[in-house]
């Protein structure tokens, strides 16, 4: 994704912090739910839960009262075209 922060923010309602973590490779997939207003999902790959909690605590939506659910999972099947470190 080679868009400026302004374009991404206006078009997708993505905060500059979210874009930064996406560009750093911490966030792998980001987007809104189609069936639930004002909510979405972030698939992240971070070192540990504490790092993700820190990222969330700095998020503009969180600072303005958004609720987050944080779930860890252990992938069992990964498509060949998805690259992992």
C-alpha cells in the first residue's frame, strides 16, 4: 500500500498509528467488518501480548473510548502464499 496517511485516513478511517504499525510489519491485515458498524479487525504479529497491549493503549480510537478484544491464536494451516518470518 503506497498511499499517504491522509489518503488512507480519509478513505478507510485508519489512524496514522495503525498505518505505522502496518508499515513496520506488525499489523498484517487491517480492515472494517462489513456487518458491524464502527468496528474492525487487525491481524497482528508481535513479540508477545504485552507488546500488543502497549500498541492498543496508544491507539487514537482507544484513547477516545473504543473497546478492544484481544485474542491470541495458534495457526494450524497457513496458505503457501503467506510469508512468515
